[in-house]
């Protein structure tokens, strides 16, 4: 994990804390919302800094599969 990703995680965490305080996010849908917020922040920051960067670097990681 690089320093920028750590900053994006901190920003996403702060946004999620606010959403939880407002009752918009619950433990059952936290994962879905956190991923969405994190990747939105990362995509926005990267595209603002390097508009000519290949789209491949902005792709989300492969979906994790968890078995219950």
C-alpha cells in the first residue's frame, strides 16, 4: 500500500463515520458503501492529477469471494 492509498482510506473512513452518524450506513451494508466511497475518492484524485493515465490503473481489484 502506498502513501496515497493510505490517505484515500483515511478520507473514506471519515466519510463513512459521517454516514454512520447520520444513519445512512449500517453494519449490514458497510462493506458495499465503503468500497464505493474509497474507489470514488481514488478515481477522482487520480483522474484529477493524471488525466492521460491509462484506465487500467483505475480498475477495481478483483472481487473477493468469501464462503460462509
